[in-house]
C-alpha cells in the first residue's frame, strides 16, 4: 500500500520537462486520480495556454508573442475553459 509519491523530472534547460510533466499530470487526472502540479517557471494561465495551443495546433510562440488572430484568441479561451472543466477538481495547479 502506497500513500503517494513524489516524482521529479530533471534535465538541462529547454528539454521539454514542463511539457512532459504537465502531460503526465493531465493523463493521471483524466484517469480519475487527484494530482497537484507545482511549477516555478510557469503560471497556471500559461500552463493552460500551452495545453490549449497544443490541442488547437497553434504554435506556443504565437501565444507568447501575442500575435494570435481574433479567432485563435476566442478558440484558445474556449478550449482552455473546456480543458479546465474536463479535469474538474482532479488537477490542482500551484
């Protein structure tokens, strides 16, 4: 019987640690388990924007540089809300 676990991902900068860890957290939450995700480099909004960009196949750089079209902005808001609702209270981001 295991009460829980702490998993750490380590690598050089810009190797995809945040993307990998956030995807793992979302996969666990989608299977009904509770997950708390800590990020020291990205805010909750940035993490959901990253997930939404991936779902819509919009380059993250477009979001970061604020060069989204109005339609992309609206689509991102909609899909980010859908993603947050899909995970309900199973995925907590701090």
